[in-house]
C-alpha cells in the first residue's frame, strides 16, 4: 500500500485512504501526531514520544528540527551549532555537509535521522494494516519552497527507511486536497502553512474533482523554531543582566551548549502554552552555577504581549510572503483580490498562535478557518494523493506549479529560463544548444534552479560537457529535452547524456 506522510519539522503523521475518506494512523495506540524527535540511546535510536522522554535525561543526544538541515552545508551556526559537526564521506574525508554528534564519536546526517522518523511511521502503519496491505510506498508532503536538493534528501531518507516507491507533494497542495476533496462547488482558497521550520502560502482552486494551484510562495527558513529562538535569546540576555560572577562578569548561557538545548526545549513548550494562556512561567532549574557555586534557575514569567513583540518581525516576514503570493496571482489574473477568496485555511502547528491568526485575518480581510487539527491535514491530503496514484480514485486530479525557476546557464554567465516559476507540471520543453565559438569541441550544460539572472546564486542541479565536432560558430545544433514529472522533479536528456533518472 502507498500511504500519505506529513514529514514535519516538529511533528510528523501518516494516513491512509480507506476507499471513502482519509484516516490517520494511530501511533503508540493513542496519538495520531508523532514528535519529529530522535534520541540516540545506549542500545538504539528512539523516535517520537520515547525520544522526547529519553531526551530529557540526555538532551545532548536528543535531535530536533533536523528537517531544516537536509541538504545543508555545515556552518556551525547558532541554531544547532552545539550539536552539529561537519560530516565525512565513505573514505572518512570531510564532505562539507551537516551531521549531528552522537555518542562515542558517531555522527548522524539529517537524512539518517529523517529515515528513523519515516521508519517509525511505517511501523505504526503496518501495525494497523493487514499483512497483504504492507506499506511499500508513500506520498510525502514537502514544503513548496524546498529545493531539488532538499527534495532528493527526503527521497533518500524514505528509501533508507525501506520504501520502494516515493512521490512528493507540496504541503499546501496536500492540505487543500484534504480540505476540498468532497467539495463539488468550485472554490478559491488560500492555504497558510506555518510549521516548525518552514512557511508556505498557496492560492488554490478546488472543487469538481480537481485541485489546481494558482500561485505560491514561502520562506524555507522561517518556522516555529525561529519563534523559539527569539524567546530563548531573550532569556539568555535577561539572565545575563540579572546574574553575574563575583568579578562582575555576566553569566552568558549562550556559551553553554547543554544549557541552550534545555532553553530551546522550554521555549518551545512555553510557546505552546501561550496559545491558550495570556502568560506562562518559563522555568529551567539548575541552568548555571552562581559566584558561590550555587545552582541558578532560569525562571521568568512570559506574557503573551512580550512574546508577540519579540516575534513581530517574524510575523511581518510571513505576511510579506503572503503579499508576494497575491502579487504572483495577479500576474495571471490582474483583477484578483483577496476578497475573491472563499476561505483561508490555516495549516501547521504555528497557526495556533493567536497573534498569527490575527495577522492572517487582517491581511486577508476574513477570519481564517481554524481546523481542529491543523497538523493532520497534510498527511490526509497525501493519503488521498496516494489513492489517486494507485488508481483507486481516477475521478480526482491535481495540477501543481513550480516554486522555483529552472534555467540553463549560457554564455556570459546569464541564466536562460526553461521553466519560469509558476509553471504547471508535468511539463516538457525541447531546447536547441549551439556552439558559441569557432572550433568549439564541447557544449557545456549547466542546469540550475533559482530566481534572478545570476547563476552563481542559484542551485546547480546538473553539469556536463558534451563533445561535438569542432566547426564554425553556430554550426552545431544539439537538441535537449527538459521535463518536469508529476512531482515537479526535473530531468534532462540529450544525445550521450541524461540527468534525473531515479528509482520508481
């Protein structure tokens, strides 16, 4: 069976289509949402709630939010610098990629940790399914703003977890599919998806057995972890002003990686409490030693107003991305207005934050739809997509669009657009490559992804030099076909060269 998976930065879930509707799998017999947490224990890697429980005793080996590190080069930044290191290749040489420090000198890549989460979801699904329905594949939700390298990392993790078929779907598209699946009436909706690590905004038309993405936008490095960081940084600063050593030196918790793990964890919990309370107590006991060796706590009362002020600029970034998506929509429909939207769908755990809901209501001019479980709809939509792929719902279809421009680097370091941002896929285009100089013996192919006309700021997807018969400039013609498949993955092919083949 092919199931649907929401692979979230903070929480993950899985669902299946029972022939009539999408249903969530239970995890540990009760919950349907599993923390995307891995803790490396003495005997095995634990995932989910068990990882959270063990992580309270061994926070240095409790890993969270690693989805944001997929396909990322290591730079030991302030976010998880206390737990990360530079990875190594099979020969033991540094490879420049982010890894996490485990016990006894072991390291784990974000792909490794992600595969543990997917594997735990597969185990939970197989525990509920009949043996003949064993999970062999999955449709996995990914942020619309993910790059091809990040998407490839998700696919690699899924295959390491044992899946033989992997398809990807943009998270807002999956949410809209779950929301509009039974609707016969055509409706335009905005899907506002703010999770633990990323933000996506899509304008989508649903109804009549079809889901069509009209415009999208997003920020791949803006999510709940950034809200947590703002609060923990405030605690660090205030703690330093209130607590000093005997020589007057402020006690800087930021210099203690272990302390920062505890502060970030408490910041996340305090943020959750503030979704339903006007104030909460922020408490981490024995966070540092005082001038006489005494244990000092980080103990503060956090009011919702303070939290909102600390995170105001993050909310402004999110609303600006909404404005960009509306502008993209107007490129296709100049008369479009947010007043034309029938509904605004809130997705992701961060949509529970009252200030975010207020900002969304103000921007779109209507109260957003407050789903009972905003963390579940992506998995449910992915499960419906799985049923479509398996032919169990041939009467339903989806059309999605690219979030990034696909281009070729040509002479003069200029990017020649092949598929502009917003291209509906699947798609195919044939391009003719020519030699630019007399006597040129090879044609250089550099397929890139990104915005703007500077290839150096784009992601390089593929590079090759195709040998040709030298001749006068413009005399050599080589046709290359570039494709986007049903998941938006690019491929390219010309005589003697092919890019993008992946296992089904």
